[in-house]
C-alpha cells in the first residue's frame, strides 16, 4: 500500500487499488497521522518525526521494523518514506510505501531457530540442553502451548527427554482406547500425524483427545539412519487452535538435528552406563585378586600375599592383597628405607619371577630385622602370572620365621596364580572388545554426522545463499539474519568436518597413514597458526590397527601441544622398518616435569594405552623450559589382540631427537 501524506504527516489518500496493510481500513487512516501505524513507544520516542526529517533531507528513508494493526498486534513491515516537492523544491508532502513482511520475518526466524539447534548439536553441547533448546524453538516457531521430545528406548518404550511450555503434564502418558497412545500410532506407521478434536477424526480419537483435555496433537517421528529414534510432540490444549499441514512443514526441518541429538544423548547415557560397568569390572578384578591372595595366605600359612600386575612404562603395581597391614605391607620396608637386603625385596622377587617366568623363593636372615612387624618373616615366594605364554604379573607371599615354603606351597601358589592370570586375561579381552566397540561406534557416528548433519547444514547454507541472492541489494533488514545463518552454517560445516576427521579417519583405509597425517598437520597449521613440520616416510607396511593407533597418538600429542605447550615450532616424524613403525613428535614449548602431575597427564595415559593395545611402547621426555619429546614404537604386524602388556621397556635410543 502507498499512502499520500501532507507535510505534517497526516494521511490524505491511498494508492488506487492498494491493499491496506495490517487490517487497517482506508477510512480509518484518512485524516489521521501516519504514526497510527507505528508502535506507541516508537511514535513517542520521535521515530516518525525522524523518518520524515530524513526523507525531507535525503529524499528517502527506508527501514524494516514493527508496525501496528488496529487490534494492537504488531507485524513486521518494510516502510519507505519519500519526500515530494513543489516547483520551488519545497517539501509538499510524503509518500509512504508499507509492505507487510511478516511471513518473511517468520520464515527467517524459523531458519535461525533451526540453525541455532543445529549449531548446538555441532558444538557438542550437553544432550539435555540441546533437546530443551529444540523443544523451546519448536514451540515458539509453531505457537504451540507445549512441545515434548521423546526418545524411543530399547523395548520400544517412549521416554520424555525434554519439555517446554505450559500444561506439559496434560499429555504425559496419554492413552487411547485399546491401550494405544497417539505416539505409538505414529511410531507404528512411521509418518507424522496431526490429531485434532474435529468432526473428520475417528470417534475414538476425538474421545481420547477430549478425555485428555486436548484440542490438537502433532506427532512427528525423529529418524536416524532410516530408523525412528523418537518423536517430537506438539500440543495445544482445549480451546487452542488445531494444527495444520503448514505447522507440520515448520516442524519437519527440526527433526534432522533433533533426531541426531536424541541418538547422541542416548549414546551418552550408554557411555555413562559403560563407564559405570567399567568401574564395576575393575572393582571385580580387585576383589578377585584379593580373594586369590586371601586363599594363598590360608592354604600356605603365609603372613601376607600381594598380587602384582606388570604395567607398561610404570612397572609393577599391586592389584590386590591380603594379610598384614594390607596389600602394601609386603613392600613397607622399601618405602621406609629400612631394607638391608634389596635382592630379597618382594617387588624385586616378583620381578625376578616375571623375568624368568618361573617360581622364585628367597630366604635371608636380614629380612627379620627389615620387617615392619615382629610377625613378619624371613622368606619370600613369588610365582609368575602367565598369560598366553608371557608373564603379566606375579603372586608374592611373605612367610613367617621358621616356615620355608616347600614344593607343595609353590604348587599351591602356581594354581592360584593360574586363577589370577585367567582373571587378567578376561579383563584384557574385555578391554580389547571395548576398544573395538569404541572404534566401531566412532565410525558409525562419523557416518551419521556426514550423512545427516552435513547434509542438513549444507542445505541450510544453500537456501540462505538463495535467499540472499533473491534479496539482491535491496535493504530490507533481512540481510543481517541471513548472513548470520550463512556464517553459522559454514562454521558448522567446518567444525563437523574436523570432528569427522577426529572420529573416523577414513583416509587411513583408502589413502594411508602418511596422507592422513599430512592432512591433519595441515589442519592444525591453519586452525591454530602453529608452525608444524612433517617429515614422513613412505607409506609403512603395517596392519590397520597399528596405523590407527599412531594416528590417534599424533592427534593427542598435537592436541597437548596446542593446549599446554605454548610452542612456536613442532616437528612430527614418521619412520618405518620391516618390523616397526616409529612416530616422534618434538616441540619447543614450555615443557613439564615428567615426575609430577600435570594437565596433560590423561592425554599421556591415553597415548600409552593406544600403543600398548597394539603391542607397542610410548616414551616421553620433557623438562620445564626445554620442550617435550614423545616417541611411539609399534610393531608393524601385531594385531590389537596380540600379546598382553610387554615389560616396562623404555625406548632408550634417542639419537634421532
């Protein structure tokens, strides 16, 4: 509509055949001031006067802002005020073109809402926060009273994950006649449905809605890998409006990121459950070792017994024990510095049994003086824990004075050691299965991110660019939110690609370790502005598990450099022989004291575990102010279910540092 104003801003007439915006009638506008179209606060603050002044000075004033309908409801509009002049160039009046952009504004708002939810998924926000945000944005976009996000759990049980709005308990547990809920009906057919208390709905549905006090319910499936993982339920209670197909079109763009968020939230719960199971298993192993030690004390008459396990890089650690002052009673002498017979120390006796893979019995008269308690004795016996031909620990007993362990005692300890070794082997197999399951889930999640989230972000970016091109150079106020959507989607795509590279470096399977490392080093250079130099050999002839371990170690090492080292230069070298592949990473950063706890401790543990899983070793050398040196050596042809932990062998050759 085009309005013609006098110099003071009063409406004289409207363009012939023009539609009057916002529900205004032409008769209501003629003779009234144009501020009638403006919100009261805008008119009171001088917004109308400024628009007329700018138009009088510059010829035209354009803005996109809220305008007011006769009933007081605001609508988004583009307003162009142009000054008209007489023959003497004096302002004779104004023409005001008002275009209702409410539909466009609502569409842009919905796009921003979808982009916000998608971005929260990409950034890895906590699952519950993402789902709560999604429920709120869906409710605002549709104008509904309540929105619920439900997950389809194992056994086809629907669980409420997030609720936003009022009256959220009204539809909770809503059952239809025949014990069939509206939601289960949608899950069964696999398509979205709108249920309303209207005449065209089956009588049983209308009765169910009325019993629950609802006017309309819209249930939309959430899918992941072509399977239903949950539902978006949009609800209006009685006296609320009924949903339409247009509302369904508004909700459907949310289903992609929300479905992924539901699946990720369920994966997080599974991971938490898995972590609790892991702690339970560790506690079970400790209890099993304590039980073995207690039986050894009972059957042999020993004073105390300790079960040691051999850990890579760190040596022996007590895994359980019985008798004396506890598991550490056997090595109390060493900790107090009183031992005068280091050859007979329990840890050394246990290590000798591991090294020789045979029982060891030590007796020395000085042990009586070195013992922390009078009841302690003078004889030690240790048997190795053998796992597939290798010693992975030892069972060590201290015997009282006058009791020299004989062949029968040694045989008993060997039998008990076999039981302890079986427990260690079961734990090792469980760890291998856990690692394999983790890798499988990483690949699965990477595929889903690529197929669903990447496609959704690309579609958002493409549509935003199309909208930007359609607007052209016309300043409607929509450029800024569209540009924001573009930036968010482009940043999201970049972040997803980085996450994909960390989750599942598929190029290891197709292009090899050298290419994958080169690409990752390039990403680190660009993203973090660090000078990283890569000196890489030809593609090594190694099993995929070894390449995967080295790639993850390189990722973790560079991640530690970025977070903690404050380095200016990093050198990554990869070399290989017929039997081994070696990765060395050095930096000129701040360094750290390897004998103390430091922020990267968990990262080093992760790297050591990855090297150990493929039968390799990891060595770290660092000093404050002198940078850090990390070296990983892995066998080229050892699968992850190969030998258990090797001894605490250190990589002593540092000539290439």
